[in-house]
């Protein structure tokens, strides 16, 4: 490795000790985990928090006067405040716990749609969205007789801003775009996207599933109306996610699920609903997931997201340089501003074959459409090989990936 260009001010070996899963042998090789955009590994402190909770504290929240229930409730509401601070929401009740990004987008699509969208209205998304930020809007459009409009992109994987501007008509009720593409890595200019939409009085939802673990988020500075992300992609447990919404919207939106906790008073004639945030948290939530997510956020904050971002950018630059040495590699997503995601194909070799050979060398990458079929159609391909990096990856692992790809090319000719 040439350390002259990649000056690393990051003790990655020390960090790696926090992640027990990384220290295992897969098919005879040390695991090199490059599937972080799908899900991230968990530091010991998150694992310990969950074990400790079930060992000593388990009890349902919000419903009990007894010791364990009070402890649980306090931890759950503290977790909400931890998320609030992490994304700099103005009020803690603007933070709603969901089961993930998908659930959060579905919640907005249903609830916002019920209240604000009517026949003939339009929703704007981009051509690089994950299915989670396409299908819920399509379902809502079908229900309401509205139409989905798509911001086109160029071959580098950047949205065509002029085309976006043309879409912003009075019919548009919401713009929903991803911050960072899970396939291309493109970091979208969300500040400009939000500002422009607001000039037309259109609210904006940002899908932060692939950004919140790499880039510091300040929802007040961004002035986004909704921001959503998943716990499992930010070193927390699975089954927990966040819907941030400005209070003014959430107050006006109807609940999308009915049940315990979301109610104020229930009679057979009429039910009145609880205030925020509980209005949107029907039934027993994944409270242990929320507590685990808060621990993950504290862990990441202790390391420092700025430091994490810088190190991951160096890894990305190194991986791009190394993989560019193969003439037969074609990259998808070459925007100048990118998160640590590289999608590629090796000319004449199916991505599945590439993934299989790498797996036999202990190297985990993802292959396929990455839940972005319309994006695959745009590039006229069936799928890609995706390498997605985290701050626990090393330059040496990227060297191993490079050697693995050489082996793939040698094998398949
Ligand atoms: N949005 C983006 C950009 C994603 O990358 C993903 C998952 O990969 C999702 C949404 C859906 O996340 P989840 O499956 O955690 O709900």
C-alpha cells in the first residue's frame, strides 16, 4: 500500500477490536466485509446493551408503574433524545420510532397522502431511488389518483437539476429523494433540492438510509420536512428506524396505524388520539431496538463522524484507484461527490460469478440490482457488484479485494 498519498489519522486496528464479528475466518481467510450498505456490523457496546437489557431490565414501556417498566420507559425516551440531538431536531416529539427506513417512508406516504394529496397531484422522486422510496409513493398515487414524476439522471449518476426545476409545478405535493445513492454512491445536492422545493412551497422528504452513518446531519440547517433512516445501517440493531418530521406536518397528519399507546380516549363511538410522538407509535414498539440504536449513535459520536467520513473517503479513493487499474472494469456512479460505495462490472463476467469467487476468498460484496431496478434499466444492466465501505475496513482489505478481482479475471478469462 502506498501510504504517501493516503495519510491515515485513524487507529483502525483499535476500532476493529470493538467489532467481534470481524475477527473470524470465512472459507479459510480472514473476513473482509464490504457489504456495509446492506447492513453494518455491531460494536460490542451495542451487543452488550441488548444483552444487559434483556438480562436485567426487560419490561414493556409506557404502561407500568413498576420499577422495570419505569426504567425501560426512561431508556426509551432517552433514546429518542439521543436521536434528536444526533440529527439536531428541534423537538424530541419530532422523532418517531419505526421499524426502519422502509416503514418510515410508508408511514409518510400513507399519512401525508391521506391528508394532503388528491387526484391530479404529483409526487417527485429521482431516478436513483431504492425501491423503498419508489413503491410506497406508487401505492399512494394509485390510492389517491396522483402521479409519480421522476427527476432524470446523467451517465455519471447525478440528477439533472434543470429537469428537476421543470418538474416543480403547483401540482407537486412532495419531493422525496435519497441523500446518498445505495448503488452509485452519489451524494445528492439536498440543500439545493430542499431550498428550491421550498421556494415553491413544496415539502421535502430525505431518505438518509445511506448518509446518516457517513455524514453529519442537521435537519434544522437542512430545513428538510422529513428525514428517515434505519438503525441497522448505522451500527445499531435491525428492526428499528427513524421518521423525523417537522412538528407542523406531523401534527396535521393522521395516524396510519391504530392500537395501544397511540390513543387518548377510546369509546366504541369515537376515539381521540395521543399527542406526538405516540400518535405514530401504535402498539408495542421495538423499544430495545431504540435503546440499542441510541448506544450505536453514542459509539459513533465518540469516534466522531467527521473523522469517520475522512477515513472512509480515503478508503474510497484508494479502492477506486486500485480497481481502476483493471481495464475490464466498468464503474457505475462516477459523480465527483460520493459516499463510500463502488458499483462495477467486469466486462464479460456475471456479477454473481464475481461475488461467488470473492466469497471463497473471505471477501463479502453484494451483487444484484440492490433494490433499484429502474436504475439498472437506466444503465441497461442486470446488476452490479457493489463494494460498500465502513470505517472498520482497512487498506489491506482493499489490497485483498484487488487481488481477488485479479483472480476472478484470471479464472473467467
Ligand atoms: N433507502 C435506501 C437508500 C437504502 O439503501 C435502503 C436499504 O438498503 C432503504 C431505503 C431501505 O432500508 P430498510 O430496508 O432498512 O428499511
